[in-house]
C-alpha cells in the first residue's frame, strides 16, 4: 500500500499504531494495530488489527484522518474514523484480524 503514514503510541507494555494511506485500487484506508496487556484483556487476543477502507470524498478524506491523528493520537481509535464516516454518510468496509492467545 502506497503513501502509508504511521503513528505509534506506547503505554507500558501496550503498543498501538494508527496507519493510513491509499490501497492499490485507489481507496483510502485507516488501520489500528495493537498488542500487549490491554489487547489481551479487552479482546482475548495477543494481537489485533482492524482496517477501515472507504472511497474518499470532498467531505471526508485522508487529510481529515491525518488531522484527527495528529491532533489526538493518544486518544484516537479506529471507532473515531468509523463514527466520522457514518456521520458523513460514507460507506466503508471493516476488516478485523486477531492473533489468538496461546494457552
């Protein structure tokens, strides 16, 4: 995926990243990846990766994603982008992948 931007947030043993960019077919995406104690507790998973993909519009594009991340990185979650896309009436797809905890 071209032109990816990434912000890394670390809090103790929890690591979370927000990445955004353009897919090969020209759609915009935002991805949140996390691993650590909080991911294990909240999602019963060793790692979690959620990607939201959408067609950018004049109302909402990767510029808006960048503004949100740059202004609120530590308090910014994938659901913030889903809420914004819903507010603007922009359809999106959500893909979530988890790596299960090893027992």
